[in-house]
C-alpha cells in the first residue's frame, strides 16, 4: 500500500495546499477575522505608556504619633497580618510622622480587585488590635501609570485667593470629575487649605485641670451636630437639635471642653488663643506669574482605556465651565491623549510608508502589478489581525 502524496508534506505546505484549493473559504475567513479585528480596534485599551507595574495594594493609615510609635503599633501589625495572605509576593512598610504606608505586592497575573478584597479581609481581623481611632484605608485602584491628566485653576482677575481656588477644587470640581467612568481618584494640588490654629495657654490649662489630649478630644467632639427629639407644644411639633459645626474662629472658641465644680461650662477660648493659622500649601504650579494657582490630578482606574477616560474628563470640564466662579479659568498642564494620538499617527505613517516601499521594490524588480498588490493587502490585514490576541490578552 503506497502512502498518499500528502503524507510527505510539511504543515506549512499543507496549509498552502488547502488555501489554494479553497480560495473562497480562506478569503471569507480572513474577511470575517478582519472585520472582527476592526471591531476590536474600536474597543481595545489605548495608551502610549505600557503598564508593566506589579499588582499592588496600598494600605494607608493616619495617626498623629511619632514614627517609632506608628511603626510599632500600626505598620508592624498590618505587615504581620498580611504575610499570610494568598499570592502575596512582597510587603514593604514605611512609617512617617502621623502616617503609615504598607505596600502589598502580589504575584503577576493576580486580579487587582481580588487582591483588594483579600487585603480588606485580613485587615478586618486586626481591626480590634489597632489603637483607638486608627482606621487603615486602601489606596486608589490604580496602577503606576494611572496619572493621565492634570489641570490647573487660574484666576487672572485676582478676585479669588488660593484658599478659594483650592476649596472649589476639593468640594466641587473634584466630585464632578470622579463620576466620569474610568476615573479612580482626583487628587488636589496647589492652593491653600484653610485651617485654624489653637495656641494653648499652659497656665489656664493647668488651672482648669485639663490636658492637651483632653482638649483635642473636646474639639473633635464639638465639631458635630446632634439630633434631639420632637416636642409637641400648642398643637405643633418642634424638632430639637444641637448645632455644632465649626465654621469660623468664634464658633471654635465656643466649644465646651469641660464643666467646673459649679456646673459652669469651660470654653476653648478660656484656655487657648484661636486664630486662622498658616494655611497649608501643597505643591504649587505658577502659571499666571503670581502663583495664584490650584488644580487637580486625574488618576485612571486600573485596566481602563486611557484615551476614553481623558476624553470623558475633557467633556465633563466643558460642561462645568459655565458654573466656574467668575474669573476662574482651567488650564491643561498634562494630557496623555496627545501622546497617544501621536503614537497612533506614527503607526499609520510607518504602515503606509512600508506598503509604498515594498510595493515599489517589487515593481522595480519584477514589473508585475499583481505581485505589488500583495504587500498592500497583506500588511494592513496582518496588523489588524494582531489586535485580536492583543485584545484577548488584555
């Protein structure tokens, strides 16, 4: 029995033979795959910077203590609790005055949201062992290349100071941009953050038998509102509530820190001097020549399409411009979409030049037009088909 002629053919030869005998089927399959690739091209994630960062979850804790106390009572317990978490590759801790950072790095390929849920689960186990008032928080669900857009609020009219610009950024613009799909966080920078400074008089503090910790606890308790009950009087109902939000230095001075032996309240102004303190400046960008600038940084959520996120942020800013304070303008200081679009433009240019050069060389040596059409068709089709595995692999 003689073997069939096709048994001696290699795999590539068999593919060529099958394609030659089934030309219309091959053309239909390539056309369908090309159409699918064009569809995926409209939905694939676009970015100019490859995300090569590890799957990482940041645990942030704020506690107003010295670095050694923060290290022993916050950072170390969190690290030891997370050592047994699954798929953890490394854990790094950093303690500073009033702050603790724990970086949990997972193995490659770990889903970021699965990792965040595991970290939250293990943090709940040690919640009762941490000092009172210490509440660890998870950082934003972003990667190391999530910084995609940055803007600045500029007041060239001089009607708004740095505190007003920063307040508008933190309490209005920030929340509007966080609702854009794909945005993980909007971090404010520049401007001034309003604060009040309480200067304790030691003699008055000692006379009333108070400590600094008791004073700070009283201020924290006094900055709140308390609901009461309903009182019926003459056929009407009156709602009773205690209003205690601190709005200025005078209301802060009315905070009751204790009562004396006769039941008379001791106010904060009786033991301390209160005045607007030196406001906090956090990273200033001088765009208008006099430093009157505040702004925000848009952080993209992990795995999102950077180009779509930036376009959504720009569209939302255009919608919000009519509601800006008078004289306030927005200036873009960093926009990665420009780099992304330039990269796409460069890819198109190189693809066209490649087809022209290859076709010209074939025409010059072969003087055969059908042969020159081969690279013009196959090169863009091959590039389009490459987007299918790229999309499926993320």
